[in-house]
C-alpha cells in the first residue's frame, strides 16, 4: 500500500524514544569522526522551528535543533495565539511617519526623524508581508490556524480618531484582499463599519449599555488553535522530512553547553558540546557535534547562548516586553457562545496605552474568553509572573465593554500566564520598548564561523524569518564551497500530519467532553506524536488544563482535580514514571499554576490538592476512573482520586 504524501511513513512517531535514539546516533557518529551538519539550531520555539522546517523543505540540507526543555515550552506557548500582521503595527507605522514629518509629537518615542522613518518602513513592511504569512499558514496548516472576526472599538481616549481607525483597518483589509487575489482566491472587502453605539449594539447585543465605545469596525484576522502545537508541528514536519543522507534532527531536553570554531584545512566547523537534560543511565551526559553554522533562536536567552564560547562579547542585544493573559469562563458564557455564532467575535478596544485583545476560543469542548495585554517592560527572563494589577487591568478592560451577564470575576478565571518578547536593541543599551520596531532582526556574528542571532520572531512570521535565515546559511555554504542548497519550498508546502490526529484537534466542535477513554487516548497521542514529556507543559502549554474545567451547581468555573490525576496517571503509564517522578511532576505543575493564579480563586484549590506522593506506588489510570466526572461541563463531582490518596 502506498503511503499518502500528506502523512509520514506508517508507524513514525515523535516521542521521547525518538530523542533518545537521535542522541545515541550522535554519540555513535562522534565515535566515527562525526558528520558536519549544515547548521545547529538553538531553541525549539517559533524562531528555531522556522529555520528547521525551511532547511528540511529544501531536500538537501542537514540540521540539528536542540532545546533545553520541551519544544515551544517558553515564549512561543505564552502568546495571545494571534496569527496576524498586527493592526497596531500598522498604526505605529503611520504614527512614526507623522513623527518623521514633524506633523505629530510623542515624547515617549525618542528617535530622530531618520530613525522614525526607518521604523515606519519596517513596521509597514511587517504588516504587508505578515498578511501573506497569515494566508500561508491558514493554507498549509488549516487544522491549526483559522480565521476569526474582530471588532476594533474607538474609545474616548483612543490614540486615533474614528475616521483614522476606519481608514487604517480598511487598508489592513485591502492588504488581505490583495494577497488573496495573488494567491488565486479573489475576495472583496469584508470590513463592516459601525458609526455609533447604536450600530454596535445591533451587531453585538452583549455590549454594555454604558460601554465607552463610540464607534467600531469589524475585520478578519487569524488565530492559532494552540500556539505550542503550531510550533511543535512545524518541528515535527521538518523531522519527518529528513533522510539518511540529509538528516533533520530535533532533540528536546538537550542544551548547548559550549561551542568553538575549529579549522580543518581550508574549511572549518563549529564543535558544539551538547548537554543531555533528560534521564537516561546508559547514555553519556555530553556529546559533541559539528556544524558549519549556528542559528541562535534562544529567544530571551539569546545573549547568554551566544556567549557560551571561548570568544564571548558580553553584548546585550535584546530588551524585553511582557504580556499577560488570562482565560475565563462560566456556564453562561460557554452556553451563550455555543448557541450564537454572532457572538464569537474578538473585542479589541483601542486603548490609549496598552493594546488589549479579548477573544473567544473554543477548545477541548468548552468556550472561554482569553484576555491579553501587551508591551510592559520586563527585566529578568527567568522570572515571569503575572502581577495582580495586570489581572485587574484585563478584567476591567473586558467588563467595561460587556453587559452584566457577561462580566467575569476572578472566580471565573481558570488559567493565567505571562510571556516575554525579546526585542532587538540596536545599541546594546537601554532602549524603551516603545522605541522599537516589531520587525524581526537577523544579525550575523563572526565567531570563527557565522552565528546568526534571531530576535523578535513573531508567531505569524516564523516561516518568513526561517527562510531568511536559511538563505544566509545557504550563502555561507556556497561561499565556503560546501554545497548549494536547493530553493525553499515552504511557501506552499502543507504540514505533514499524523493519521488520526484530527480526532484530538482542540477546536473540534464535536469534542467528546467527559469521555474518560478519549482523555486517555489524547494523552497517549501527545506522548507518541507531540513529544509530551512534562506534565506541567502538557497541562499549561498544550491546553490540557481545559479538560479539567467544569461548572459547579451555580454555573461558576471549577477545576475537576480527578481529571488532573487521570492525566498524570496516563502520562506515568505511557512514559514509565515511578512514584517519585510523579510526585516531582505534580509539584512542578502545582508550583507554576498556583504562582500564576495567585490572584484568582482557583489557584488555592489546586495548591491544596496533595497529588501523588513519592512514598506511594505508581499511579494507575483505573484508580482515578470513578473520580472523573466532566460530562459536558455540567456539575462537579468533588471526589478524591486514588492517585491523590
């Protein structure tokens, strides 16, 4: 039987045993002199995923990607899930043009006219090509990226007036229409103007009568059903396209410890020391690999990674911007959004300071609202904790727009998380976040050989940025007489999928909520095909926490602890964890969840749950069956599971 080209060969997995096997292959290759990879990619987030998939798409490149933790486990899984060119980047582009021309003043942006002009060009370029990238992602991975309608609200203190907003969003939609025509799927304008409050209320009856919105405009954008899944599927797609002659390797829980340039006659290569962070008694702790180039996509830790060499520069090339997100629901919100598609629209108040995105999502069989902030300065990339004033700001922004039935409180919030965005600092010093363009930057450093730093890679543009990096890698290989890489093919290349995985797509309308066997099968699928190896990462970043969301008798949001126990038990069974490992995994999840939920009611409930203890025997999925009751998110059985006793 011929294998469908849309799937990898039958039986192919993407699991921790594959990481172990690849690490063993590197050890064996080293003992025989080792191959020289075209590049080592550092970081398994959006930046690294784009590079790996692009080089794999060329058919004759070899690459090795490593990440010290789970793929997509940090910045790339803590976004607002938006796949968009960015209306605020379009606004900033025009704002900077007016500043450069002297027609507007902004004391918060300390740039010369020439700098403002350059920033305006980069922001407008980002929006234009970002529109293309959104379409490419919707075409090549439609199971992960879909369209969503949004309404931008003009408020009394909005930085732009109504007609300027109408013009900007209409131009934004025109970009979309042009790329649709260029792609062979012509369409006209889809914007819808609301000139006053009455028009808004006719369209969105759940708006508050005293809403501050003066006018609005509806447009269409994109969203990822899950940001981590998008990144992980890109890496998996690249890995599946590797061959024996041109291997594409992807290793999670493996860290670059050190690298140095070695000369070998007229050519040279990097000798890169990799540190194994996953448990395995039979494998050495370290292995060295060779590569002609290094692609540094370590995100917030980019400078630290670049300095892991005998020639560190100590230069600070990134500054940080943080964004917090909360997810909330109750029975009324879930049932109302389920019943009326007209209400399934994102709300985007055009605030004077930070932009907020208030979007409905349907995942794991439940409707909820995600509220997102942007652009707060941040300092320490290793300490990213949502603050109480951020939670309050998001609740206020949403509640100010909707009527009393739709308002959310801290007791409705089931998930809070915070991510940071590394932004390019042109002078290596302190630059205000507002002074920086959002256009990604690729910087070549000479460390004997070329090291390419990738900064500010947005989820939407990761394919584009990856192609740009690999074009520079290809030029280096060509100049060095190594090889000529084939052209990139990611522009129209569909993502390879695993047969049957559409059953577990988080946005499916027919998600069988409350089916215990389905939960077990989903966990096993993630273990076998999406490299699930961390309980906390699966729940917090892959969306597993939403399977535990239920409603109490009053319709308020609750967490079914039995579901959390069931998931841990199934992961333990699939990965062979002993009781001590289960206890560590639970403690890590509980620590992160309660820390992030410190200002919301459900955090204490999870924190008070004992979880498995190291002195107990290995948890069994059968032990928790009677404790799980998530039938269509109604009711809450407050039963303790065997795994928690």
